[in-house]
C-alpha cells in the first residue's frame, strides 16, 4: 500500500492551524463561543456554513490563524472533499472533540479531495494539508485503495495494458507474500481459457489471466474477479468516436479487484483470497473474433457472438468458471460492464446483482453506513429470452436493448455453479465532472462498501 507520508494532503504528525467543522444548524452556537472579532469576520464574509464551503480565519498579524469548513453529513467523506483545494496550502489540524467516525471521514474525504492525477502534468497548486490525529490507519488504507483505483483507471492504455496490470499484481504479491501465476497468449488455449483468448487475440499485446493467491488456508476463501479490458474499440462492431474516447477505463473492474485485494492483504483480514484478472485489449486485426462466430468457454457452454462489443462478459465467464472450481465461500466480480446500468442508475450508483440475499443485504448495509452506496438490481430470469441463440447454448447479446444490465448479469450467472454464493458489481468507475472530492476521471465506486461487507461477513 501507499506510504502514509505519500498520501495526498495528509501529514502523519506535527502542528497545524486549527480547523473547525461546522454545519449550518450549528453556526450560531459555534459563533457564540468565538471571540467577537471572529464573529464579525465570519458574518462580514456572509459565511453560512453551507456544505462544501470554507473560510480562512485571520490572525492579529493578518496571516491565516485557522479555518472553518461548512459541512453536511459529518460521517460522509464527501462532506470534506472540498477542503484541500478550498483552503490555502498550509497545514491544518482538527480542533475540538469529534467522534471517531467523523475523524475518519474527514481524513478520507480530505485525501480524496487533495488527489490530482499527476503522472503527466504537475498539479496547478499544492493542496492544503491535514495533520492525522488518532488511529488513522483504517482511513489511510481506505484512501490508498481508492487512489489505487483512480490511478489505474486514469492511466492511458499505452502505459496500462495487460502487461502493466500483470506487473502491478506482481509488485503487490511480492510486498504481501502472495503467489502470482500468469497464463499468457497461446497458453490460455492450452489451459482451457478460450473465451479470454478469443477476445484478446487480435491485439499485439498478448491476452493473459492474472491469478494472485494469498492467505491462511484455515481462513474462508473469497474469490475476486475483475474485468481487465485495457482498451475496448468494440472490436469489429466498432464503437463510434464518442463511445471509444474513455475506453482506457474499461479495466475499471480489474482496478477495483486489485485495490480490494491489496487492501485486504494490508489490513490482514482473516481471509484467503483468489484474485483473477482477465487482462486483454479488444482490438481490430486479422485475428479479431467476429459476429456470428461460436466460441468455446471454460465451463463447456458454447456462446454465439451477437456483438463483439459485449466482450467483457466473455473474458469474465472463463475467470468466473475457474474461480468457482475451488468452491469459495463467496465469489465477487467487478466490471465496467454495461451502459444500460448507467442509464438505469446514473454514473454514481453501481448496480449490484447477487444470488445470495445475505450477501446483498450486507453489501447494501455497508454502503449505507459508509456512504459508499450500491443499488441492488434483479436477476430477472425471464429475460433469458434476450440471450437466445439458435446455434449455440447462449448468445452474448441479442437484438433487443431491453434490460441490458440485467441480461449481462444473467449471462455471468450462467457460469456460476448452482449453490455458489456470488455478487456482481456493474460500476462506471468514472467521474464525468468535477465535484468536491471527486475530480474528473477514474473513481472507486462500491470499493469501500465491498471491504466493509467482507468484514461483516467474515471478520465480525
């Protein structure tokens, strides 16, 4: 995980200017306890402590003597996402007494707001810094995992292809004492991963299945699968320019899976994990798979290709079948799978599908408690009719645009053995516009609630 000293906007210790957290309903009470000059300053600036506002407080010499943040829900990290760039690049320290949940939310939200993707361009300014107080390890691990997702998704495919995902997984394994096995190119056919090979074979960058294993054999096994389509042209069913523009983010599921695994290992959760990332580039070339072809899968289910742009479910189905062979206590997958999920729920709310009510309920409750929500969608099996093939067991799509997110989840469920607890998260992994704590670009969605859900189910 990232060294806490390197997390943006956070300082492991030291002095700082006092930082006051005030909601609109508490402003008058707070002002009544301040010196007269502060009250006049705050009122003179028209500061009303509305969410996502901030005001620097002056000292007698005219230099900043502190700051007050206008906040909403004190337990929501988003309430503090504006702070690091709304305040001057000084060091601040939380004033007053606050409950641990508020302190952790402040630390996480501050770091999320301080983040700027800086691999290719230096940020315009340094963020304000927050001194970490109390037991900040949990917030630091959460922040590091979220920023891992952002960095992976934001990096263009030239620098984040299948081989780079493999190298990141290898570095993770070395740090955590995990094992890593990678099956690449033609070896995918030899080891019975034909769908992964079919999707990635047209690229000059060889497709691969990345498999990381970690944990005590005595602990419950959780399998985590992430869609690693490092760029998606749509294949021969070519995307239009607007649809292809941000397809560097089509490995957002892999980013979530790797970040969650890294977090689990760093936190030492009492779990054994299998992490599987089918990493490919859906390119166009002489070896491209075609509409109308029938491809084999690891599960022995034949699939007719209705649309080469429905490739994510093809690479996932081989990985899911392989993960299920070891009979994990829980099988999870993360994927930037369908535009239909975004139409149904918008860009901020990931679609959750599960065949296990207890797992789904634990994830929903964790999302509500941690302000990292997901929304459960139905596995409405009558929609299987939209995946009918007349020449193969199933098709990867169909002529109807109805229920596209549901039919994608139903396709994946076909490769999950009966009785195997499974949950699938269809996530956008992207911020379309700037908002406090959420800069344009890659975003972790449902990651914090997934970690909390695993804690609820397996670690008390």
